[in-house]
């Protein structure tokens, strides 16, 4: 088992720079808090980074891979958040129980949302889905006796005693979730067919149906998976923050997922993580203090950076970097480092 | 009776402004398939322009309107030419670009005027009795502007050569190009028209609505709802959708004053119902997927 893992590492991770960077990145996330003292505020930002990374990746799976561009992803986030908060408030259940239930309810919401969405495509679908979180937001504010209205539900227990423990729980959940979603969307996989089918649905739904794929079932599946992981993210978010407020449902939350994914690179699992890391984490680390020039003009600087970067890398930062450091072998379609002259498997000339 | 009179006036007013915004949004979507989330940011800029020129610099109405209209339209053209046109092939990049653009405008206005609630001076004073209610003349003027611009837009799109080339490009850019229409130029002109429509809406509501840096978000949601309701790419649909949504909003506000924050919810509900019954909106066509 261990030997196989090592062999895999040596032959399919080491020669591909992108995969190596991903492994080093995750290892760093796990190790750095152990060796470096990190102030509590930074720890909290890192915890939120994990949660938002999961949220953004789930949007990428639904909208990037399957092509069902969802402008209301905050619906699943908010349902997961409010569900676990309400269960705690009225039944006194602990986060260990409420978070999974919140995630399941969010999955169910994803399936229900899909039914009206099945008839629509393209921009009509995007804008229909945009309406759902806003309608739920209206309901939350209308029934303020139950949901706490604008102030939200306060006093939720944290998922662990210390900030570091919370960070590790969120990190582990995020890593597992991202691995599952990466496997599910891997078009080259021999064992899981969903990746290939999601790609097929995005590229040409009619052709996919003509090839005997039950596209409705797979669209439902994509909505359910997107809902599940966004729901977990939402439930974790409110327990780390301590408050479940309407901010989990607002349009900004939905568009934030779009911004992160588009910035990092759509239709790639690592793109959203890079997007969150640059646009959320880096910004928060730079923005501390509030009196510096950057602190005051955070939003302005962010939007100008986004505009400038998009002009030069319209496919997203991560995809742009990947295309610079990796090259696909024209003969055997194996990924190689860009600086190799010959393919590492079949020896074909790469230039 | 006064209640109904007021309802009609308010619906016409709001519907007209929404209609101007939505038709511009729909025009640029139908042409270039750009979902321009910065569309209402131009509307916000125009409102600020009116405020700045009239209140802070004390200019006359004519100068202020002219400079705001030209300035905002020029800004829209520049944004299209140097930012949007370059990433037009990547749909998600366009989305991100327009959001970033709108946020940048918002932040610049925040820096320049801070987060105060402002209002531009009215262009004319006094009020008139219509339908048993007294209506400020400013509202009537806004209604007049909206009506004139609507008719002008309709004439432009149906009667002129430019309008024909715009509609041809929207239907099939490749064939339009074969017929000798310069597609990039037509797209640029359409973007100019769309931004000018947003600017006119901003100019006409600056004295009526409060002007603040985030004033572009509530109309943006409504504009998207209207455009979907009426059918993407259909100008007629946008105007009819605008009046339907304005009526729904005002009905909620008039008959449930305590639940006026639910206006948006009911407007969205109207859109969802229309979409479930007619997946392409009231007057829209389902865009054929591009198959290669």
C-alpha cells in the first residue's frame, strides 16, 4: 500500500509541476501552523479560507464542469447555515450533529432547485437561480421571530475549543471535499464516469443525450453535490463565526463564488482555491490596520487588480500558470513539464 | 381613487426608469452576449454626475445633462473598447470584469463623495393635479423624458439603417458581416446606445431617488429580473416586463405597507412563475446552443 503510494508519487506527481505544487501547498497548510506561531486573527482568516475554498470549488463543479451557471449558490450556503443554526437554537443539538443535517438539507435543496431549472438553459437558468436565495432572504426577514431577522441567530457554539483545532477541522473537511470533487470531475478516470459525463453535458447536452446519457439524472447529481459541499461550508462558517445572519444569503455571497472561480480559472478544481487564496486571504492579510492606503482602499485595489489580471489572463490565473509550466504530449496525451524536450512516457517530441 | 391614481403614476414612473435600464441591458446582451453587470453602475455614475454638476458646481440643467450624458457614454465606450471587448470570448471573464468595473466605480464614488445620501436639485418645481392626486412636476418631467427616449429608441431600431444593422447583427453576426455590416463597429455603437440609455435613466431619477455609492445594486437585480421576464434580447419584452415588475412592486408597497421589503420577493416570484410557464420569457427566443 505504502509502496504503491510512493510509486505513484514518484511517477505521477514529481514529473508534473502542477501536481507537485498542489501537494506542497496542502502539506504547507497542514504543517505551517505547527511550526509558526500564527496570531488568532490570521488563524481565523485561514479557517475561513478553507471554508470558502470548499464553497468556490462546489460552484466550479456545478457551473464550471456541468455548465449549469448558478448565480444563486448562496442558497445552499445559507440553507446549510440557517439549518444548523436553527437546530442548535431550538433543539439544543451540538455542531457535530447539526452540520451534517444542515448539509443534507442543503443537498435536498439542490435537488428541489434543479426541477424548475431543468427546463431552462444558459442565462435564463443563471438568473432564475439568482432569485432563490433572495426569496429565502425575504422569508428570513419576514419571519423574524424564528430566524432573528437582520440580526441573525447569535451565540452558536464553536466547532472546537481553540482556533487552531477549528482550523484543522475545517482544513481536513476541505481537503476531503476537494479530493472527492476532484475525483468526481476527473474526466480521465477509469473508475468514475461522472467527470466525463459532466464535461459532455457542458459541451453539448443534446449530443450527450443522443449518446445514451440520462442528462437529467446527472444534472440532478451535479446540483446535489454542489448543494452538499456548499451546505457543509455554510454550516461550518456559521459555527466558526458564531452568528448565522442574512449575510450568508445576499447576492454578494453568490457572486463571490463566481469572482473567486473566474479569477482562479474556471473548470479546474485548483483554480477556485487559488482565487480564494489570492482574493480573500491575501487581501485580508494586507488589509489589517485599516489606516494604511491599502486598508482603506481594499475594494478599489482588488477590483483594479482583477481587471488588469483578466486583461492578460482571461482564463484565470491558475490556468494561465498551468499552461506555462505544463504541456500535453501530442501523441499520448500525458501531461509533461513544459521544459522537457521529449514526452516522459512515449518519447515523442514535444515541440 | 387617489390611491389608484398614485399607484398608476408611481408604476409608470418606476416602470419607465426600469424599462430604460432593462432595454439597454437587453440590447447589449442580445448583440454581444455580454451580461453587463456594470450596466446600472453607469446609471449610478450619471446620477452622481447630475449631483456634482448641479449642486456642487452650480451649473444650469442643460449643461449638466449634456456633459453627464456625453461623459458617461464615453466612459461606457472606453470600458467596452479596452476592457470588455478583449475578454468577450470568455463568458465568465466578462462577468467578473463587469462586476470588478462596477465595484471600482462604486469605490471611486465612495472616495470622492463618501457614503452620504445625496440628492440632485429638481429641474422644475411645482406640482400638477392629475387623476385626483397632486404630482410633482419633476415626476411628470421624468415620465416625459422616458416616453420621448422610448419612442426615439423604437424609431432608431425600426426605421433607420443603423437600427436594421443592429438587429441584423443580433440575429446572426456572421451573415450580417457577409452583408457588409461592420460587426465590431455595430457592437461599439450598441454599447454606446445602451450606456446612454442607462445615463438617461440616471439623469432623470437623480432628483427623485437618493444618490449613494451602492445605488446600483437594487436596480441591477430588478433589471435582470425584467430582462428575463420579458425575454432576453427583446426590447419590447423589456419594456412590458418593466411595467409588470413595477406594478407588482408598487402593489406590494401600497397594500402591505408593513411588508414593503417583500416587494423584491414578490417581483422575483413573478419572474419564477413566468419562467416555469414559458422557459424563454414573454417575448424571448431560446438561443440555439452553438454546435460545432
